[in-house]
C-alpha cells in the first residue's frame, strides 16, 4: 500500500526523526573517528562538527539508502565521510573568505587561527579517505574521490570570480554545481551504490542531489541579503564584502537601471561591505530576490522530478522529496 505523502509543512527536524537511530549511529562514528592524539586536532575538529550544522548531506545518504531497502551499516560510515568532507571544506573556506561567523558562532579560524584551521581541515579530509577505504568498494571511493576533486575546482573557480563584475549567471551556476551541488550529488548517489540499485536509479538520485544542492545554495545567497543574523547564523553581506557576484547581484546588473547596475559593479570590484545598506535596498526593490527564489524553485522542482519512478513509495522517499521543498522554503 503506498505511503501517505509527507506534508509540505514537515520540518527538517521531523525528517531527522524518521532516521533518528541512524543519525545516532552516524554521530557515534563521527565521535570515534575524530579521535587524535594531537589535542589541537581534537579541539578544532570537534568544535566545527558540533557547532550546530544541519547534517543535511549525511541525512541525504541515509534517506537514499533506506528508501532503496539497504539493511547494512556502511551507510553510517559513508554518511560520516560526507560530513567530514563538508567539514574540511568549511575549515578551508573560512580561511580563504576570512569569515568570522558561521552557524551563529565564531569560525574555527577566528578562534584557533588560520594555520590550525587549514591543517585540521587536512586531517579531516584524510580521515574521510581512511574511512571510505574501510567500506571496501572501489566505486564508492571513485565517487567520493571525484567529488572532492570537483569541489576543489569549484573553490578555485570561485576565487577567480571574486571582484569580477562580469561574472554571469552561467559562471555563477558553474561554481555552485562544482563547489556545493557536487557533494549533494555524491551523498545521494552513495545510497544507490550501497543498495546495489540499477544505473537508472543511481543516475536519478545523483540528479536529485545535484538539483537539491543548487537550490540550497541559491537560497543561501538570497538569505545573504534578506535574512536575519539570528536565524542565518552568518554575517549578512559577507559575500558582498568578499566581492562575490551572487545571483541577486547578477540580476540587478543585467536587468536594473544603469545607476543601480553601476552601484553593484563597484561594490563587487571594491568588496563593498560598507555599501551593504544601499546594495541591499537596490536588491530588494529590483525583484532580484524573487528572481533568485524562482530559480531555486525550478531546481527544487527538477530534483523532485528526478525521483519519479526510480524507487517505491515509502516515508524515506517522501522525505527526500520534502528536502527539496525545505531547501527553498527556509529562513536559515
């Protein structure tokens, strides 16, 4: 009998409750694998892992595996691997971006210094590869190795795009698909690999993850100009201060009046943190936030479409679809 569809009003916490025991097992793996005889490694890695993240990527791996009937335990290890890869990128990102706040707390580099953040990020990366080897599946290793390589390329692309007002929507989306969506794609694909699913199912889940990750990042960029610090947990306008041409800015430069476009271009070139109030006002009045939300909604719709017909109805399958809705309809 088909399962009852999950309500659109379901929260992320309710989805996590569906896999509560699995998440507890992932947490145990994380705590065990964070152990190091080097005290500073433990301090920094535990700080960032336990600083209030959603664990969205591990949830994606667990739900995909459960939706396909996987009954082993490797999904716990691989969910932790995905979280470790994400954590390592955060440690490195915050150094590159000179960020001071993440998830409502000081960044690791702000507390422990840049050198410690970079080196502990290397530790977390290398530990993730030790863990994926333990699963003993070459295809799993290939997917995760490829993902980490593409993520690194995305980081470099983003660096090249900083302070460049000529970044267009295609270049913006390329960075997202490399830097953010690729790990979402890998996280979903892993569930299919563990379950021994047919290639069509694996590709469908990979497409779902890629579209979900793209929607999630676009909304992150919207929240940089429309959110509240207490909800988003980051300093509003950080992207502008770093000279990043995100989608709301690109839309104004492309569609807005010349004076508004000039204001945005100058802010990107100069790293316009100081001009945030003026830029934010222009963005809100221009319809750029609605445009970006519409783009995110199309990605969410594409994610849901990728799930159709590739797995049986179940609460886990419904929860995957609900994640696509939540990625767009959130305030943090």
